[in-house]
């Protein structure tokens, strides 16, 4: 599996992945989630330009360099927040979601961030239970940062709180420079895209991983 930065030509494919990843929610009685529109192209482009949209491809398969899954992320407080991670159900159970999240963990650690965070549904098998298996823990209300409280408020306004939903966090080990290495500037993520066109109308629902 290859993880690379998204290209502009990938963006319509990411919308198709999002639509397909939403369909399994329908079987759980969550048609509202299944019918939610994918992120608009201008929002995806803003993440791509900011360097915070990555895709997973399998160059050795028939799909070649076509994205099979993708992830969007925002810096929120001391963490890199997973705004959306979705995998095409046709490519499920291949560890693609895990690989995308592992890639994000590396990016966050190199930028000096201490954790990954996300919001997700409690009772959907491929949401909170899945993330718990790969090292995330549910945050108590008093542990929520200001940024996470803002995100949860936006999700509630979008109607997602009709099903139980939580914030989760995975701590990251610091990346230490090699001995005798020259001091270099710490990598920085580019500015937050939360004010980008269309951002306020798109809320992550923790797509299938």
C-alpha cells in the first residue's frame, strides 16, 4: 500500500469513496449519515493545497494509483485531528484505514504534536470499537479541549448527536533527533482550513476504515 499526498485529479474519486463508505450506515438505521453529501470539491482542494489530504493506493493491483481511501486532518490544540477517514468498502479489511492513520501519526509526531484525535459514533462497529483496537481511548467530558468542544458543537448542530458520539485520542511518542544531529527547524503544518469555503457545511462522521 502506498500513502501519498492527494492530487487535484483524485478529488472526484474521494467524493465517490465517501458516498460508498456512507452506505453501510443505512443498514444500521442511520440513513441520515448515508445520505449526507460528500465534502465539496472546493473544501477538498483547500485541504489538498494545505498539504493535509492523503490517499492510499495499491500500485500493484488492478486499481493502480487510484485512491482506495483517504484522510483529512486539521491541527486542533496540541493534536492532529482526523477530520475524515474513509475507505472504499470494496477495499475493506486490507488495513487501509490503519495505514492512513499510521501515516498521520508520523506526520503529527514530526511536527511536535502530542496526539491524534477524532470524533466518532460509539455504537458503530467500524467507528469507536475499531479505533479503540488501534490505540485510541474515549475522552471524558472534562478532558475535552476547547477545540474539541467546538467540533462537537458543530456536529450537534449538524444533527449527528441523534446517535451516541464521542471524542477519542491516541497519544504519540515524541520523535527524537539522532545523536549528534544538527538542530533543524521543526516541521510545521500549514494554516487551518476550517474557514475554507464550504467547511462549515461538512462534518466528519468517521467513515469506514
